[in-house]
């Protein structure tokens, strides 16, 4: 019994070996056949619209930027969770047992997110000037 179950994984093992072999082979082939170009300091500098780059390329960003980005992701995911609800909402209204449950669940979900939004506004998370 156990040997037949293990035999079913031979295809997965073969696929894994093929994937590792193909990627390793492509990397090795590109190293062997690829051109070794002559580089200079000017060729290795970053291209900035024809101008020489001045200053540090990695400027420090404010923490507010990342906070607003995370809040955007949070509220964007809220919309993603609303799509499946909107799709099944009409079919769930036909059943009287689930009619109030589906509306209540979405209202509670939106209520919790609205409380989070009010909290972010009170903490001035969206204020760019400070």
C-alpha cells in the first residue's frame, strides 16, 4: 500500500528535477556563452535622462509615506472582500434564513473598517505636513 502511494509522487519528483536542471542549465549556459563585455566607470553609472546622477540614489522617505501606503493597502483589501459578497448577495436574498445574516455580516465588516478609518483620521495619519 505504501509503495503504491510513493509511486504516485514520482511524477512530482521528475518535474522538480526537470525544473532545477533546466534553470541550472540556462544559468550555466548563459555564463559560458554570454559575452564578457568591457565595462568602464561611465558605462556602470546609472542613466538619468542623459544627465549625470548627482546625489544619493536612496533618499530617505518619511514614515508618513509608509503609513499612508499601508492604510491604502488595508482599505484596498476591503474592496477586494466586498466583491464576493456582492456576487452572492442577490442569490442569498432569495433565502429568508440568510437574508438578514448576509447584510448584517457586511455591515459589521464595514463598521469595523469605518472605526479604523476614524481612528486613523483622529491620529492624523493622513496629514502629510507633520
